[in-house]
């Protein structure tokens, strides 16, 4: 007997993939102890000397890697949904953008790594000089402290850097076969494995249904939030093209992320685009009535999106799961 994925998981497999991004770089830190300063812990005046995690090199030396890491995670988060705190679910319509953006960031990352590795000896020498001066300011013997700091610098720093991402399909656990070295034990273990697989499958089915419902609510809530922010911007000053472009990009973004096929919210956004985004910023600045109508349209869309975000999405989840059932029907 083998287990099969619940229909909703098959629907998710058709609509997107899981993406996990890992950015690793040398953090350049060392946890100092009193002994590293040649001092007894009981003699440390914490008002004068702060131990704990300390930077071996300047923050600026590693800032490019922190920026690239932040941009990678921010872009993926903007093009996906969190899936069970394990990875990000990227709809098919956004996968190419995600792959291309990550590839570009990886290229930047590798270039920064080469730059850092090439200047590593100079960075290390400058850091040791600063620590030597710090030892003098603390009034401690620099020999022990510098030996500790020197040992904290890797000889080869290159292996500490890595930028990669992995793609996964959403699936439930299957049964695990075992070698029949002991028939009785094997049968007992197989029953346990089968029971565990079925329980895990049921749990991930429930989690997948919650994920789909939460994704629908999140997109609707994001719509309402954007309307609120744009209304505040317009009320604070004249309508500018940047604000209108932001609205237009969001309508396109919604459609790309709308893997559940939220037709109602999509219709409202398309209607809003047709009614208000064909005009330019100059038209709204020169026409007070049009500007008033834009704010009214935003207010109406915000209210509708907020109400939809609070609705029970179980019917939409059930309809989404039909994609998986249709797959089974074609296969049979």
C-alpha cells in the first residue's frame, strides 16, 4: 500500500513551488570572556567593560553581504506566501522573476566575496591594530587578547560564504519500506510507519487548507492596507504619478500572486484600474472632482477588501482543492 497526496496538495503542486533561500557569510564576531582579557570574572566592572559578542572587523566591511541577504529575502517575501514556517510558496507566475532576481543577487554576492577575500589580509591586519589600541584603552595585557582575536580569524575565509536557493514541491509523507531482516519486527515497524504517514498526511492536509485560506486573506488585507496608505498620501499633498504607478503595479502583482483564483477581489481591482488609473497625475491635480472621486474609490475598495479579508474562505479553499481532484480524474 502507498499513500497519495490529498487533492489540495496536488492543486498546490500545479500552482507553484516552495522556495528556500540561504545566504551565509562570515559574521566576523567573537564572544569575549574575562579570561580573554587576562582578568578574573569576579573583578570585571560591567560599568566599564562590556564583554559578550564583539565585532572582529568593522560593520562596514560586511555591510554589502547584509544588504544582499536582506534584498534576497525581501524580494522573495514580496513574491510569495509563508508556507508552514518552512519555506515560501511562489506561484508559477512569479517563479521566473524570483529565479532571475536571485541569480542577479547571487552574482553581486559572489563579486563582493571575491573583493572581500582579496582584501582579507589587509582587513585582518587593520582589525588587529584596532584591537591592540583597544587593549591599551582597557589597561589589559594586549598579548592574550590579541592571541584570542587572531585565533578567531579563519585562515581561509572563503568557505564561510554561500548563496543558494532550493525549489521543492509540496507533498505529504509516503510510506517507508524496510529491509526484512526480522519479519515480526518489520511488520510491526511497517504498521507504525503506515500509521505515522497517514497521520502526517492528514495534518499537512489541514495545514495546506489553512495556508490557502490565509493566503487569500493576506492578499485581500494587503489590498486594504495599500488603499489606506495611498489615501493618506493623497490627503497629505497633490496626486503624483509615482502614487498612481504604485496602485497599477499592485493590481498586476495581485493577479500574479492570485494562485487561488480569487475572482471577486480581482474583479474589484480590475474595475478600479479601469475607472481611475487611465487618468494621469496631472489630470487629478487639475480636476478637484476627479481627485475626490479617486479618494472615494480608494475608500470603497478599502472597505470591500477589508470585509472580504474577514470572510470565511472555506468555499474558495474547497474550490481550489478541486484542481487536485480533476487531476485524479484525468489520470484514471
